[in-house]
């Protein structure tokens, strides 16, 4: 049965999604790279106590992000990548048909504020 609800007919949907916004976390490894913290980067590379899983976690994150981008490209969907440090994040949300949070619950919660 067709939906005859008046609000459904005035839906802002524009048809198939064509542009995605990927909201990504910054791994601890990436933050240390940005800070040029050679001591922490060396400790991560050497699997120092408390940092044993950081390199593996970063590699998993990059692999996930790569796979998400591959799928979007296969579907013909363009995308932009952003994170919490992006001063233009709000504008990017307005241009996107949908957003995907690639990270953890913190990334999802941060993205939900836009």
C-alpha cells in the first residue's frame, strides 16, 4: 500500500546517495606523527609496554578506511574525509548525502553533533 502521508511526499531526499562524508578517528599513532613525537613513535614501533597494540590498531584502522573507500568507489559514490580537527567539518556535513563514522564510539558520538 502506498504511503499517502503528506509529510512523506515533501521529503528532502534527493534520490540515490551520491556523496558521502567519512568521519574518521585519528589513531594515537597518527596523533604522535602530527606532534612529531619521535620518542612515542619509537616506543610504538618497539612494542613498549602499554603501547603493544598501537601499531596493530592503526593498521586495522587504515585497512578499514581503505575498504570503505573501495566500496564507495565501486558504487560510484564520491566522498570527503574529515576528522574532529577540521575547521570546515560543519560545511562538509551540509554537502554530504550521508555520513559514515570510521573509528569507534567516540568518532560516532563526535559525528552525531553535526
